C-alpha cells in the first residue's frame, strides 16, 4: 500500500514538501491504528501539485492511498 501526500503551490517549496510528508504520515498512522501492517505501507511526499488557479488549491491539499493486490 502506498500513501501519497500532496500540497498546493502556495508558500515555500521545502515547507510544502514537508507538509505533504506529514499528511501522508498522518494517514499511514490512521491505517496502522486500524490494524494494517506498518511494514506494508509506504508513506510518500509528493510535494506541490501543478495547480495554477488558486480556486483549485483545495484539490491539491490531499492524500491518495493506492492499494496493490497480488
């Protein structure tokens, strides 16, 4: 399972990278508390998205969870 954190492009890029990592880590922690194996979850900072229009910034403040099944 991979957990991807994102941020909008407002503010400093380094800060947004850390913010996206904190978002991904927060969701990973929720999944672990729900019983998922922490060793099978990868938390990934995806940083800023390429959103140009400020009205779309809210869509960039997100976390995506991708599950791969064998």
